[in-house]
């Protein structure tokens, strides 16, 4: 794996209408559209030594908050709680725990609801002595998280290489879709291979579907050469799945690409926008995609031309075409982005900004026409890796936020804001 770059370029929240022509980035110079969000902190169900939160919204309007909790020097647990439609959090439950997990500030677990009323979760388990030798583990629960089934590994290569940055999708019939970054091609040449034939030495984007019994199907390579350690993101449109990720060209341009699943197959990879960010190392700063019917929004960070920016692009045709990106941040952008769609077709984009003196998790509404709302601060934050990636979700007229408050111990904090104005 390539060495991570310095904090000033590495530092990223998750999740249409067709915009202007994709020829160049656009920034709105009109007055701010709508009021600033009044973000109010809410009581978090997590305990001390919690970190790496993730949010998921169920089809019936509940919010699942998951996080990693440290248990002793080397042991970690994946825990979650569910916020009901009345606004109350359930007691926290444990999905799994272990002392052989790969726990990382940027590559974190998740818990989602499946289409058959169950739950699914993923986490990462070491597969060998190497620093980046770990496997994806996926488990399911049929009783609301009281008990969990034996974990399934969605990749069948059995190499002691990196497998992570997973995005889970709840497919029809209770099936799961899993997209992940796969390092099997980085393994040394195997015995019997013709050494005169070069092997690829890059990470790939892979996909598999998993049924309720743990059987794998539809395994596919979505892109053979991608960035080594940037998050993936995936969402379901009315026409099928869409996945966004950071590509890696032969000459080290690492722009944001996407693929779509239609008619049982996956499209060829395409750039959301040609930023032209050439960088000789992984920026650890993946994109976020959100979808609602045929509307799609993808948000991302770029450091092209030594100008760190957060951008978002919209599609009104399920990701077939994206408009020109809109520049979202207000300066000192570090990335760590997330995006959700609002009922009026606009999007909320959140990101981290800051410098040596400290930072902040910020959020801003962006209209599908490029109109920018005021910037609101979700929370002041440390800009270190230990502060992780802020996360965001929307239920009806409320946006929910979760982030790691750096400290000893660390703590997952939550907040909410009314977005009912944008209908």
C-alpha cells in the first residue's frame, strides 16, 4: 500500500435533477438560498471509548447508529442502537466483538436494515500477520439484533491482502449487495505463474450479492484499478444500484468515478468530473452518493491544482448523466464528505474543514440548480485522523449527524437539524 499523504491533503460525511453542462465546475454567486440550519446536539446512545460512527435510515423511518467501541487494550466491539419514529433511542446492542479486528479511522463497520425486515452488519477481521491483511465479515440478524448469524466472507480469494471500505446495499428479497476495495491482485506472483506475464499490482473494486442463507452470486470486478484506501459509497436508484469511488489512472490521476447496475450487469467506469487530481499516494478521502428514485447526488473532495475543494454533482436520470459540479466548501476544506438528498431535490453536503488551530464539521444545502445555502457548523472538531469521518442521514424533515469527539476516551456524538423548509 502506498504511504498516506500529510494531513493537509488526506483529511473526509455518507450518502437529483440534471444540472448544467459537465464542462466545468460551477459556484453560485447568488445570495444564500434559504435559512441556515439550526443544528442542535442530541443525546447519543453510545458509551465511552466509542468511535467510527455510521448512520442508516430504514424504510419505515427509523435511524440506525452503529459504532466501534474499545474493550480493553486490543479488543473491540461493533455496537448499534435504533432511534424510533418518536425520537427515542433503543438500548445499545452488540453485533460482534474480537481481539483480532482491523480497526481504522477511515475504514469503519456498518449496520443496515434488509428488505425482509432483518439487519445486516459488516466489520473487518485480520487474516494474517501483515498490517493490511484483513477480510470482510458480514453477518445477519432476523430478530432485531438480539442474535447474529455466522459471518460470511464475500470474497473467495483467501489471500492475506486488504479487503475493506465496504458499502452494503439492501436488495430485493432480503438479499444484500456488497461493494468493496479488494487487494488480491497485490499478492506476490503465485507458484506456477509465468513470470514473463506481468500481474496487476493495484486495488480493484469488486461486488457480490449475498442471499439470506449466505450464498454468493453475481460476483464481479467493477474496476480493475482504483485508489488503495478511499471509501466507496453505494445507493439504490429506481433503475438499479450506483457505486462511487476514487479511481487511479496509470499516471496517478485519482478522480471520482461511478458504475451503475442495470439489466443484470454493470456499466463501464466513468468519471463524475475530470478534476485531474494527480497525486502519488492515497488521499484517504472517498466520495458519497445518495439516491431517491431517479435523482442522484455525488459529493467528493479534490486537491487538484493545489486547491482543496468539496464538490457535488447532480443527476436526474438515475446516474446516466451528471451535471457540472458545484463547489460547496467555504475554505480550508479537508474533505471527509457525506451527502443526502432533500425532498425538494436539493442536497445537504457535510464536510470537515480546518487547520493546525482546529477544525469544524460543516453542512450546507445545495440546490440542484447550484444555489448555495448558508454554511452551518455541526460541531467544532479536532482535525486529526482520530476524529474520523462525520456521517449524515435524513428522515422526513430531520437531518441527523454523528461524529467522533476526539479525546481520552473518545465519544460518538449526535445532533439533528430541521430541514422541513425544503419541501
